[in-house]
C-alpha cells in the first residue's frame, strides 16, 4: 500500500506527522509523505489517519503486482529485431 497527500487539500495541521512520524512529516506549509511504501503494520494506522484527517487530504492505494519497469514487463523490440535478421 502507498500513502499520498493531496497538497491542494492539506491544511498543514500536522495531525498525520504527529501520529505517524515514520511515514509523514511537516514541511513549511503542508504535510508530506517521507516513506510512501507502508509496512503491513502501518497500513491500519494510515487508514485511521486518513479517516481522521480534517482536510481529507490523505489517501492510499494498493500496489500493482508488477510495477512498470519490472523484469518481464517489456518486450524489447531492438533485441528481438537483431535476432530475427
């Protein structure tokens, strides 16, 4: 799971950074995510923080099983074109 903050909504109250400082921190005006990838033990905490965020600025999403750029994700045409000559 990945955590995100919508900077257009964030009010900079610091609730998330105070509650879970290993994932969130405060910038000058807004909170920011310092570690987007969450451990299983942090997932529930982020869900609670997102629910309690007064600005509703925190969201999260599930990871893709095969992130872009992972091995086996691309067909390398330059390699295959050389082999077929």
